[in-house]
C-alpha cells in the first residue's frame, strides 16, 4: 500500500522504459479477474502472478517463493518427507485456490493422490 515493495519498483521501471504513466489498481485475483481488468483494458500489466497462470502470457519468473505447512499448536506434525510424508494421508489439508485451480502446493498434493484430503479456501 505504501508502494515501496520490489514489485512496485519493477512496475516503475517498466513504466519508465515504456514512457507510460503508472497507475496502481489493487484487486484480488479471483474468478473473472482477467476478464474484468485485462480484457476490458482497465489494466495492462500484472505483477507477481504465477508463471503458469494460463489466462495470460507471462515472463520468465524473477523470483521463487516457498510454502509451509501450518497446524494447530497442539497437533505436532512430523512431516519429514515433505509432500511425500505418509502422515499427510491422515490429515484434512486446506490450500489456497486460484481461479478454478489450487495453488502450487495443492497441485503437488494432488499429484500424490491426496485430492480427497484437500479442501480449498
């Protein structure tokens, strides 16, 4: 909100290079985001989206982030195998949903046959 982040700096550099006026539009990337903003020319550039976000053409990723498992304090998890840990098979797992798809951790869990354990939010 203070426009001090590294992605704000990237937007400034791109706008300067294109000799364009930079205006920020803050919007949650939910269902219909591309249709409402890009398709209707309310926005020309998205910054900080997944490199495999299918509705748009993306650049080469400029950073990578990680994900963590979070549980109740009283529930000690020993997920020594990460996504392959057998303990995941006995859990109900909440993951972020992007459009009609899960965030990358949900996709990784699905590839391991854990679709029934996943709940999107």
